[in-house]
C-alpha cells in the first residue's frame, strides 16, 4: 500500500481554489468550524484520502456500518469562487505522516485545479476558561496579514509562542515554500479542556468575513450555551462539595 491514496468520488469543475482546513486539534476549534460549514452548506464530497499515517481502524455509523478512517475533501462554489474544505476525524499520526498527507494533498490540488489561497483553522490553548475568546492570526506574507487584520483578526507578538503544530502549520509552510501559495491561520483562543463551540463560532465568523461565505452560527451558539451550562453546574457542585468538607472539618480537633 502506498503512503497516501486519493480516491475520487466525483470530479468537480473548478480552478484556483481556496483550501480551508479544519482537522481535530486543541478544543477541536477548527474541526467544529469546518464540520459546521459542511453541515450548513452541503458541499460536494469529491475525494477521500486514505493513508497508513492515519489510525488503523474503521469508524461505525449509527447503523453499525463500518468505514475506513479517511480525510475528506468537499467542493463549494460561491459567486464564481471555488472553495475546498478539508475535514476528517484524525490528523497524521506523526511528523512524517503530517508531511506526507499535506504534501500529497497540496500537490494534487495544485496540479488538478490550481490553488489560490490556504486558510487553516485551529485552537490556541491557554489552559483557562475565557469569557470571550479572541481570534489570533498568522500569515505567510505581509499582504495576507493585512487582509486578515481588516476582519478583526489579531496579530499578537509572541503568540502562539511555540508556533503552529500539525496540519494547520504544515499546510501553510509547504503551501508557501513549495507551491508559492499564500495562506493564513485563524486560531481561536480556548481553554483546551472542552470541545469549544464558542471559539469555533468566533473563528467561523472571522473566516466568513475573509471569504464571503455565509452560514448561520445558531447551532454553534446553542452548543456553546449547553457547554457553559454544564461547566456552571460542575463549578457549583465543586463549590458545594468544598463547603461540605469545610463544615466537616469544624468538628475535628
């Protein structure tokens, strides 16, 4: 078996595409945002990516039907612009796998359709809960950085301090250095403790300004409110438990 196998489901007519990546990561911020766009826009699923660099397993649907783990590409057109969404349940298992998957994908898209721009989406873990997460940016050119700043994306010196790890970083780096394609990463601040729908909503709203794509964020807002309610209940339970422990201690000594 080859390192990466591309299986075409259909062959959409498109050129000069904008690639938008949203694979699992910190807080699943990027994955939530891209999966939400796919649910709302119903884009054309045109390619499956299989690889030895993905986990050796199948996934089961609600009916118990098994499918091999893959990454997937979807085509969406708006006003003559063509977008390709990269989605999936897993990233590459190690650094070699990340490079193999990213390079094969970029080489395919560039040779078949041409790539105009790359946007990658992810979470920036801070290890604490946030009232209103910011969206931080990184770009492969000053021109891209200025474009992103106009939408309210924040470029903060030294953040993230360790750079961008995984598909969100590798796709940008390979895209620029090997294919001459500019790109930017949209990073939603998140605690990293939960699947962060609020951060995903903020990232998606910034992406919509950049691309002109329009989708409702109501479902993400509802998911965010549910998570907030659960967290509040957990906080209250912890506080009650602590008060009870303190009351017990008064009878000792």
